[in-house]
């Protein structure tokens, strides 16, 4: 059985794996990855509808408050510079 690195295969990738194993890993690793992802998704505790609504309201509220603070600071700095520069 030929090994990677002999012939057209790139020798720097997996020099100790037989070519057959290398090609099998190209197939089995993505499949195993998808299986692992599926198992992890099953472990996730998804929020309830009420939790999602409540947390969305918090995000919207905080975003509005921060937006108002930034707008207020913008007006204060603009007016302050107008007074200082006399324009």
C-alpha cells in the first residue's frame, strides 16, 4: 500500500497515514463532526417563548437608552463647541 507523500499526494499533510486511511478520514471526519454537532444541539436548553420575549424587550430597552444617551452627549458636545468656537 502506498503512503501519502509518494507520488502526487502532498507529503506534508499526513506523512504517516496510508493513502486508504487518508481518503477514509476525508469522509468520516465530516460525518463525525455533523453527528457531534447534532448531539451538542440536543444538550442545549432553548429559551421558552416568554423568556425570548422578555429578553428581547430588555435588549430593545437598553438599546433605546444607550441611543438616547449618545444622542444627548452629541447635542451637548455640539452646543459646547459652538459656544467655545463662537460660530
